[in-house]
C-alpha cells in the first residue's frame, strides 16, 4: 500500500462485521436500571465514541456495578477500538461475573449474547478455531439462525474453507430468502475472502429469479457487483435519484464506466439538496483523486469529516483517504500527521500502521 491505496466504505465491510453481534440483546438493553457510569457508557456506544465508553464502563467495573453488563460493555467498546485480545478477556470476565439478580432477569439470553460477542472477538484476534467452536455451540442451543450461520460462514470464508462457508451461507440464505441485504453482505464477504466467483453465483441466482420484492436499488447494486455496469446504470437511472443510497450506487456505476464527469455532476447536484453527506463527500473525493485533482479531493474529504460521526465507516474512510491525498501531493509531513490521526482512532488497522511507518521514512 506504499503507493497510497484509496479506500471506500464497501472495502471496510469485514471491519464493520466486528460489531454485528447484537443477536439476542441490543446494546443498551439493560433490564436493570443502569448506574450513571453505565448509562453514559451506553450513550457513548450509541454515538460510536468507544474511548469514552471504555472509560465509563471501567468506572462501572471499579465501582462493582452490574459486573456482567459492565464487562460486556467494556468488551464492546474494545471491539470498537479494534483491541480484540483485550475484548476477549473482557467478555470472558463478563461470563464469570454474573450476579444472582442478573441470573434471574436475563436467564440465558445475556450469556448467549456475550458468547456471540466473544466469538467475534476471537475471530478478529486470530483465534478462528475458538470462534467456530462458540458459533457452533450457539447454533446447537438456539437452532436454525441466519445471523449465526452468516457469522460462522464468515470465519470459514476468511480461513479459506470454501465448502464450509458455502454450506453456512446457503443455510442463512434459505432461512431468509427475501433478505437481500444479507445476500449482498455474504457476496462482499466472499469477495474479501478471495471467493468472488462464488459470491457472483448467489447474486446471479437472485437476479435470474426476478423476485418481485427486488427493487431497482437492489438490482443496481447486484449488477455493479457482477461488473455489469451498463445494465446497473440503466436500472438505477429509472429511479428519481432522490435518496443517498441510489445516488451513491449510480455514481459508482458511472465511475466504473469511466463516466467521471457524470458521476461528479450527479453527486454535486444531489449535494445541493442534502448538504455535505459524509458518504457522498467520500465518493466525490475518490473520484477527484482518480482525476488527479488532489486539492479538490481534500476539500471534499474535509467537508465530509465536518459531518461524519465518530467511529463510523464513513469517518474512517474520509480520514484515511485524506492522508493518502496528501501523500499523492508529495506532502509527506501532512500525510504522516493525518495518517497518525487515523491510526490513533483505529489502532487495529495494521495496514494503515504500516503505511504510517512508511510515511515516517519519507
């Protein structure tokens, strides 16, 4: 990545999966009245401010407040900070510190939720065997569960076990055939795992079936994944382009058709109505970078950052790409400073950490 690799939001799908484990109990779902520290911790998690959340849950643990929940909250915050080894320990402590009152109120639901988080932390920390073991145990206990099959399939895919991944993804899809978001997520996971051809078979099958519940945005997204950009553009152009998701997907189709001017015009026109949407500004900046308009790209990234929420994929992509833009301009000092800011917020991104070390040598 030393030549300054750009990053889109879709390229961060697997990083985002680290937090998709609220299978049984949503964040902040305490049935007990939370203490002030816990309440502030949950609020911070809701705002993706994981550093503050970590401080509040640490305070709750120090005060001995609802230790099962407090350790769970700490684990989620550590996941958000990509400190996965520590998150594993936190979730293990959560399972060890259930009070009698929590036992009565939550029965098995909280424990299963924590174990699902623990499996995700194990996966992200590299202990894939343990992750699979925990997901398998949860499936044996809860029965058929599309979300759990997807999560276990993700581990299999990332470790190169295509047959097991295919089996789990097939089960997830068959349990919820009309869930096109999950189907697309599975295709993206497979692409990230070097199995894009398998992902294509899933989306091609859905398109061929022509389910009436598949709207133009879904069809356009699937066609873009299949690299059928002309067809995608035609489908998406039938929409009024009045929502951000459609505009972004159509701009991506134009971008892949080398219709950069059309993509910029579309994004700028839509921006006049909605303002500096972070996703919009990120894509606009990337297009400007491809045209070697680096100052314009930086301006777009800055406008997006002014509205991006802490901890979001949009903010991560904007921060990273702003640093890369300065690297392309050969302003290595500024690039280093901005990459350091990114790594400070996302310390688990080892690729970015290597890029930062490279910039320090320039």
